[in-house]
């Protein structure tokens, strides 16, 4: 067996990051969420700000791409790569980093189409975390100290961004159970129970 990789897709406010943290801590392995952006920036030579500005967001800003296209680096200097829109370059650089991390170590990767990047990796377990919208709104409202009305808008906006990004780059449907090995509803099971279910599923995979 190779490294054990866990990818976690998640609805905004569903607790996907928390579950990832608990899973990584239990297994004594690294969690990559925003950390992935730092690693991808280092690997590609792009400025980290570029990754942060494009993080799980499809971009239609032609002007922004034009301005930022002055950035290029290292192994990303071939003509076909240089001719791509910036958002495609960022995705490919991140894609390469995800594959490289999976080759080097067991880990948990949150978001960033990691399940798609590692589609051919037999040791990768792909999970999607979701919850009832009202529960997520309450969580976001409390966590960010904002009104439930603002939280509702934020949940809808973030979900739409993540779905657009995932659907655009993977040709699959974000949140569709057929795109994942395991889907968990945190309105029904708490994060600790989710971790136990994930570990039990992994154990079944190895038999």
C-alpha cells in the first residue's frame, strides 16, 4: 500500500475543515487546506497572492489575468502553458502540487478538487461533508458573529463559488454522491463520529 490520502469536499459551514483537522490529528498526519496554497506557490514560483485570489473561485476577469500574466516560473515556462489564462495556470500548478504531496506522504487535503487530481490513486479516499442549510447558517452566524441573514448570503455565495470551480475544472458535479466514496451529513452525525466512520470505511477498503 502507498500513502493513505483523504480528500474532503465540503459545503460552507458544514464542518469539513474541523473534521479534516480531527482526522489528521488522530492519524498523526498533515492537513492541507490553505497550507496547500503556500506549497503550490513555492513549487510553481508563482506569488502566493495569486493562489489566494483564485482559491476555489472561477475567474472571469480577463483584465486581471492580463495584468497578472507577467508571472511565470521554472518548469512552467513552456509555450502552451504560457499561452493559458492565468486561472488555468493556477489550477494546473495546484493540481501538480496535490499529486506531489500524495506521492510523498499520507495526508488530509481539504477542497481544491483534490479528489479529481488524485482520481487514479487507489489509496485515496474521497469524502464530501454536507449539512442542512439552516444548521450551516446558524454555525456561520455564530462563528463569524454576523446576522443569520448575512450568514445565509455568505453560505449561498461560498457554495456557488465552490460548485462553479469544481464543476468547471472536473466535469463532475460538486456534492453529487457519485463523485465521492463517502458522504456525511453533519446535521445527523457530529465531527468525532464522522472521523470514526471515515476510519471504519478505510479499514474496510484494506480488507
